């Protein structure tokens, strides 16, 4: 009798645990611009340690190119903006779990990512590069085998270094951009996979010692929403078209990038700009 009762109790507990697990695994409910307007604020996932894209100032304020673009989008919706600083690895999970409404978080537009999130039209261009000592002979991908290479784990530079480096290359992965840059300037690694704006940070820490050695990939960044969220994706695309046309994107570029706004592609293979 007791054994039977325990068996039934264990079965009930197991079923409850399964229901809880399924509930937790379900994606967040879709959100619309009207719901954001009714709430009065938009919650934006952004990087907290990757200038000039997104970073937290000494005064605790979120700043950078992505912060400025997100603030403009909030203004377009007529709401305030709340930033949630994220690491590279938890950007997409934070979005799909509903912690944030949208990502303006240095999100390189890659086909694999487009299976997990909905990209907007691109609003900024980037490139993935290898940074190394000026004195080092690094002219081809094969030369990477001679050096330890640091990368931000799970970022586009991790993908490109892993793809292009010889199998014998020692690749060390760090939790985020700041940690990988620190690994280079402190001598933990000899070279660093990064984007075109890493050099400014490296130069400030170790003036005159490093340079961009190799370029692996040209990339574009887009804002990200959850798959199937047609209305907010459409609102983002309309907004991006608007700031490209009215000069607001140029003003942000002039402030943070110090380069002309590039020509953006109308399509990218494997990456739809509009939600189905």
C-alpha cells in the first residue's frame, strides 16, 4: 500500500516537473509596438562592455552607437528606453526568453542566427579582423598557427577565427569583448580576433604596438526581435529607412564611427529582413 502511494506520488511529482520544464522552455509571447506604447517604455538588450557599440560609462549610463540608435527608436515610438546590458553569449537567450523586447547589441547578421531571431534591415557595417603585434609576420591564415589567438566566446570573431585558423592553432575563448581585449594587452594571448573598432581600445592600452593583420569577413549589424513578430519588425525597418534618409544615422556615425555611412545591401543570403 505504502509502495503504491509512493509510486503515485513520484509519478505526480514527475508530471509536475515535466509541465514546469515545458512551460519554462516555451518562447516568450510576441510583443507589438502598440503594447510597448501602452507600457510606456521599450526594453532593449545591448552590450555593456564593447565601445563604441555599447558600453556603460563611469557614471552608470548606457552609451555608444547602439544606445543612440535604440534611443532614437524609442523616441519614434513615443516611449522611454530601458537598457539591459548583456554579454555576447546571452544576447539571443535574453531576447527569446522575453527579458528584452529588442536587441541593439552589435548583432552581426549571420544565417545561423537568422534561424533563431528576426533581423531588421542593416543599420551599421563592420568587419572581423585579426589583431597582432606590428613586429609579427602574419600575412596569411596559416601564419596564425604560430600564435595564441584570443576571441570573445560565441561572437562572430570566434566563428571566423575557428573557421580560418589552422587546426593546430591555440585559440583561447573569453567571456566577452572586454575580457578578450584585456587578454591581448596583458600578454595572455599574442593575437586577437575582433572587429574593426577593437584597435582603438588596444591602442589606448598599448600605444604603437599592434595593428590589424588579417580581414576575415565583412559584416552588417541589424536589430533583432523574436521570430514571427511581424509588427515590431516592420516598425524597425520603417524606422531604419527613416534615419538613413533624414541624416540621423549619419549623425550617429559621425559621433561614434568617424567614417562615412556605407551603402547597405538590399538583401543578404539566408537572412530575411522581414518577418514571415
